[in-house]
């Protein structure tokens, strides 16, 4: 896996991106995002969120936080447990994309 | 055991189930690197979204809801909905998007409730709405996607109120009227008003009655029945006499070569009715029974709608009839112009409220539904010292399983409004006390899923309409609207009801 693949997965949502996680991959993605990295939680909703924690709860939170039509990328360590998600309110109606980038990629 | 989903390996899976738990199977059906489009609105929380699979297999889960297009348009301008619609329609037109196997049966959008019911019942597995079935005034135009055109504030009338006789031939049918009591007077007036009939002769066994009626409506009173049955002077005769005289006079008139109208019932009982029908058949004259309420605007509209499928398969019917007949009725009718006890005598009248009044309702039930009654179970009340029933409650079972109750009373003080209701799988018809229809079908002039008023009219002209139709049938050389066979079917139901009252058991309706 590379930070470049994560950026590709974000696609056109890579305009205002929040990264969740503290590992090496997360740091590389932040560096690669440059000005597109959103660091102020009070700012406008991010167009993309990269979740690199392996925590299902963080994915659910990212779907709530991301802007309409935005993208949430699962990267880094894969979640071990299934997630409990409201796919209607948090994904379907708002036109979100949830995409995976495998850890071995 | 494998369910095969893992072998599908689709590049794109569209989850249109609306089931919150379908996300797992949908992801499994996608190939690695594939896309799952969440198109159906999943209701409820998805408890087991396999995020590990989604990530490790590089899957994309895409939410697709029409409101996202509005968000896109707001941010970026343009018309993304229109662009998608155009792309889809161009794809269908070019064949790149094969849709013929998805379209299924075309459905009128006004019948959407019925469509979903059929889908739920698995009568259909695919269907589409054909918006061209809507009348132009009800179609949406431009971008007014969320604005439904105004529905009529009032319920709608359906068919013309006064059906004209369906006649093609010319001429006038000459009538005699036998029996000049209350009903005979009504018949004479109807003949006098009819555009294709002439009132020529009148006769009654009671001196003076025929003269009275002739003075009101025209024609010549003659003292003897035989003089009224004169084929040189009349073409047809209307019998408005006690029920026990119907069959003998039908036979006598038929032998004279006259066409015959009988005031209901056809006979005093089923056997007599059969004799009358046979006499007409053997002599080749037309025989009809006067069931004039068929010609009311409401029943006529109801019949047209029922034939068009407004009710669907018959489920049931209910009739409640009330009359408040005074004691004087039983010895002199409503007017008292002639004194005779025949209405209260079983062997002369054949019965009470069932044969005297409810025959009209039974005829309407059969006429409007086309159904066949197989069995009748009835109970009746006959007042002490009387011969004919004053009240009856009958349960009818139709071929196909539909049921009906027919209740009548001739001694209901105050005589509240009567009721006549018929219902089927797709609609309900009420003729009394209001003439209205509810149907799920989109039929001309009808709003589905609402009560639609049927046209109303007075009762004065239905008998005239009946006479005009009968005369037209004779002049055109075709069968009358109310055939002897139909009248026999009504009589057979009445007969079964009286047999049931006597036996205390349900009785099969004999073949007409």
C-alpha cells in the first residue's frame, strides 16, 4: 500500500481531506495531501476522510463527518470487526463513497 | 454449502433491495476491485457491514439517491438529472441499455395501488408505469416534478343520464295495456310518453278503471281482455295484472301473435314462469319482464363500469329494502282505486316482499355482476293471520364463492333509505342510498382510489326508457334487453328463497 494509492482512491474528493490515524501511512498521506489536508475540525466538512485506524467506530464517525457526495477511504490496518452502519442516512441519501485500499496493496 | 454468490464476481453490483442486511451478499457478489451501488433505500441499521472484506478486496460502496443529484446541481450548476436521464434514454434507444426484459406489463399510473398489490401477491414480477395512459390534463409538464395536478374538487359524473334507445329501425309499436290499476296506470303513461310507442287499447276487469287511465294517457278502453288482444289493432301487450294471471295471459297473448311485457314477476312461481317463457318461445313472440330500474342513469353507468372491470372478480353484495305499506295496501294497493285482496294471498301473489319488491334488487345484482346464484338460505316473518311474508332475510351464494345478503321488509315504520352495495376485488359499487363507485382501476371519467358519484336521475322516466327499448327491440327484430331467460333467473332465486323458508335449509337454485 502506498499513500499514492490512497490519494487515487479519494479521486475528486481530494480537495479538503481529513486523515484519522497516527501511523506511518497516515503521516505519508498527510504529507502528500499538502494544502488539501484539513486540520481544523471546526472548518467546513471535509470532502474526503481517510480512516487508517482499523477501528469500525472511526469509519462510522467519518461517514457522519464527511460532506455530501464525499469519499471515505479505508486504509492501513483493516478493521477486524464488522461495522454497524446506517447506510441509508449516512451513505445512500448523501451520495457518499466508501472505498477500501488493502493493507497489502 | 456455497450459495454461489462468491462466484458471481460482478464488476458492478446494484443493490436495489432496500434491505439493510443485503449489503453483505451484495459485497460478496462483486469481484475484487468492483463496485457496489446502493440504489434501494435500505431501511434500518445494517448490523454486519464487513469492512475488512471491503478494504482487503478494494471494493467501492457508492450511495445513489436522487437527492444527491440536487446537491450536485446546487454546487456545480447544470442539470445532472437531465443529463443522466438523457444518457439513459439514449442508451435505451440505441440498444446499449437493454430494458425490454425489465419493463414488464404496462400499468396506468393511476392504478399504482393495484400495481403494488399485484406485485406483493407475486402476480407480477416486473412492471412499468406508462405515463402516456394519463389524460393530457393530468400529465406533469416541465420541471414541476413534485406538483400533482389538481384533482377534481367534486366527484365526477360518468355517463349520460338518459340513455337513448339503441334502435335502428323506424316505426311505432302499438300497445295494449291489460290491468289498469296503479302499475297499469304507470305503464300506460310510459307508453304514451315513449317516442316509438302508441297507447291503443286498455282493459281491466274492474269497471271504470280502463276508462280512467284512457282519459289520462289516451287510448281506447275496451271491456273484454280478448278485445285488447287484437293483433289487427296492437302489436304488443303489457300485463299489469295479479301475478297468478301472468302466465295464462302471456300464453293467450302469444297465441294471438302479440309481443308481451310482463310487470314483474314473470310468473306467480317458477313453474308458471317457465310456462310463460315456453309459450313465447313456441309462438316466436318477444317476451320481457319490466325491470325498469336498469335504465336509471346510476345503474346504467354502473353497468358500463362493471363490464369495463371496475369491480374485478365479485366478492359480495348487500341489499336492504324498506317499505312502509299501510294496511289499506293489502286490499287496494297504494291508491285504493280498486279493491282486491290478491296481494295478500299466497296463491295469487306468490309471496310477499321478496317476489313483490326484492325481485328488482335481485335483477340488478345479476344484471350488474353477470353472476349466477347457486344457493339461497332464507328465513322470513309472516304476520299472524297473513299468508305472505312481510319480511325476509336471504343469503345468496354465487358461483365462484361470492356471497350476498338480501333483506327486505314491507312493514318498516318510517321506511329508512334502502341500500344496495356490490363489491369485488378491485372496487365497490353503491347504488342506494347514494349512487357512487370506488375502484382501483383507471377507467374513463373515473378517479381511481376515490369515491366517484354516478349520475342521478328521477324514477319517472325509467319505465318510459324501458318501453322505448322494448319497442325498439321489436321494431328492429332483435331480443329485448330484459330477456325471458334473465327474468327466469330472477324467478329461480325467488323460488329457492321460498323453498328455503319452507324447508329451513339452504336450497339450490334450479336452472332457469
